[in-house]
C-alpha cells in the first residue's frame, strides 16, 4: 500500500512556511505555477485583512522535483513570509535578541491562546498564536494543489465554493458543480449566487463597521472519483471519517457534514437512501443524498462535503478576557486580522479534501511512477465495467 504523508512547519511571522510531502509517485508533471494559482486564490475574498496586501505567496521547490517532474523522492516546498522583515527581532531564534515587555498576556476568547500557554507552560501568548494562526493553511493549500494536480491527471476534480456566509445562503438549485465553481471563481465572496453575493457583501460591511467578524459554510465537490475508495473493514479506513477529520482540522472549523448531513437525521429512511438502478453497463443512483459515500467508500457519485467555519476570534471591538499573569480583567489583544475569511476557507477546504482523496487513490492504485498508477486505475475501471 502506497502512503502519502506530509508535515508543515513555520510560524505566522517567521521567515517561511515549509512542507515535506512523501509518497507522491515519480513523473507527475509539476511546476510552481500549479501551486501558486491556489496560493493566490487563498489570498482573495471580500473581508480579508491588511496582511493580504503584504503577502504575495509564491512556492519554491527545494527537493523532489527536477525539470518539471516529480522524482518519487520527498518533495520539499517553502513559502516565504514577506512580512518577516518587520518581525526579525520579535521572532528571532537567537536568545540575545530577547526584548523585554513584548509578551502578550491578554488571551483572545475563541483562540488557542490561553489553553496553549497553559499546556506548553509559556508566559507569552505570542509563542502560541504564531503556530495556531490560520497562516499555516498556506502550506496546506500548497500541498493540496500538488494533490489536485495528481488527481487531475487521473481524471478527478476538486471544487470548493461558499454556500453560506454571515447567515446568507446561496440558492442551491444550481446542480451543475462545474458551473457553481466557475461562477464562484468570479465572485469576491467565492459564491455562485449573484443575488446572495450582494447580501453577503453588505453583511461583511456591517460587521466591519461594528468591529465584528463573520463565519459561514463552504462546500467541496469531488468529481470523477472511482467506486471503492476507502473501506469499511476498519474505522480509520472509512473515507467519510477521514474527510471529516481533514475538514475539522482547518482552523476555526466547528462542523462538517457529507451529503444530506444533519438533515438525514430529520427525515424518514425512504427520503434519505439513494435507490439503485442499472442502466447500460453501470449501476446508477438518481439521487445523491449520501454525498457519494456509503459504508465509508466512494460509490461513484460526486462526493459532497461541507464545513462550517466560525467567525474569526480576533475582533476589532475585542471581547472580555483576563491577564493570565495578574488575573485582572482586560479587553483581548487585537492582532491584524480579517473580518471574514470564509471565501479563503473554501480554498483551504479544497486542499485538505484533495490530500485525503490523493491518499485514497494511492492506497488503491499506488505505484512508484504515474505510469504505473494510471495502468492500475485503467485495469480496475475495466473490471468495474464488466461487473
């Protein structure tokens, strides 16, 4: 069984973010533009903060890629933090650069600050918020873009967009996922409903005026996945569980659902399960309430995953907190932040779903080179057609 794994490293205001990816087959055609497109998409969206004017993320490969193709060895990529030049002393690894009086001791409600300083025995929340920051998602978007390129070579698409923002829902009557995605790519809110987009923008503007922040719901559709990815034989091999884990690992995500999701708990079984038919040489379902996953495995229908993102906890009208040294009451610290990052979160959700789907494809069809993976997939597809 081939296994794809990765690690990310780096702080929000450190010199760079880094990722190491192991398990990607050799001979996948790849260039920096494949990654930079998604890094740029992550930085867009109505309601983003001032840092997006500073950072223009670009990837740099330092191993595993030669002359536009993967080598089969670990791939190392880095993304420079351009804001580092303003933080060299504050984030220096050198003990002699320590500056007295810079510690952050007013933790933000809803953030990792207080729990982190307790857990890691720190006296400065800066040591927590730098790594817990959603800036880390730039590295995961880069890894996800690599996985999307791998999946695209195997005939699969991973498409993310916003279905709800600040309580404003997009009209879900548009069923063509490619069209949803195309419309969303032109939207400042990354949504496919133009009328809802205008109400979303107004909601973001109101929140900005109030010093508040907004959350929402993103949806990811995976098209072209073959039948039988994942497994029911062990709990940790169920693909729906792995996708849910991946989505919930995104900073500020507090809920996930697949297909009907929580609505399935409100309906009778006759209105939940997808009936099976046989047409031509294939099994089909005329509905997709399961969201493309049954028994922890793909069933050939589009995979539909949604994630709920809470409002960003850094508020320009800060909430009540306490100084964890003196225990006195204070307003929470204000860091440069976004009013709404839901449009960017759709790109991050795409990335983490793509990583899990690439892992599932390699488990089923893995080989040392792309040619072998494609041969294995083709042979399996021929078997499925004969079944």
